[in-house]
C-alpha cells in the first residue's frame, strides 16, 4: 500500500517519483518509480524473409544505433495501432498483418 509520494521529475515522456510503500510484513520501504506511458515495437518481416531495421540517433546509446521500429503509446492507443503507426512513420511500410509476439 502506498503511504506517500514525492514527485522528483515530470517531463514530456517520463516522470520519476520516490514512493513509500507498506510491505506485506508491515515495514515501510522507499521505491524509485519511473512512469512511462508504454510503448510497442514491431519486427517487420518482408515476404522474402528479410527483417527491416532502421538507423536512429540515440544519445543514451552513444550515437547511431540499428533497431527495429518502435514508439511510445499515445493516450488510449493499443499496441497494435502503435506499431502500425510507427511502421508507416519510420519505414513507410504498411503491415498486411500484425501478430503479437509477447
């Protein structure tokens, strides 16, 4: 059960708080909680079996990285709608079908 919350940072994408929670044994403990709206990624497979990857600039990764298309969920957006949108935005492809992998 949450007993207190101290907001540390609130940005455009994530927020960080320190929350005090009562543990099942009755003790209290602090947790650093990062809140994010969620995201979805797509592994685009072409008819010939090739995988589509993109090159993105990621400062946290030290520069350019190669990755699968992915994005942040918009409010009330399903993961499937997100991957369909990101595939068009980042690669210019439309998926004939989307199959959930995990």
